[in-house]
């Protein structure tokens, strides 16, 4: 399973996201997105992060 992280529709790496928002916060968001994905794969996991819309999806 691949984790795809986008900020305002542009793909970014996990490392870049951790630098922008903090490693602990990103780990928490990814964990929450995985829980939602396993419950309903069609539900979108997005958060407003102040500098843009962060979206995490899995393929």
C-alpha cells in the first residue's frame, strides 16, 4: 500500500510534509487516514493546515 501526500493538489514527500508540519503531527494524520481508509476506502482524508489543504490517500 502506497501513501500519497498532497498539499493543494501537488504531490509532496513525507519528509517535506514532516518539515512543514512536524513529524508527530504527520504521523498522527497518517494513522488517522489509515483508520478511515480501512473503514471506507472511498472516504477522503483531508485537513486544512493553515498553508493549504493536506490530503492523504492510499493506493
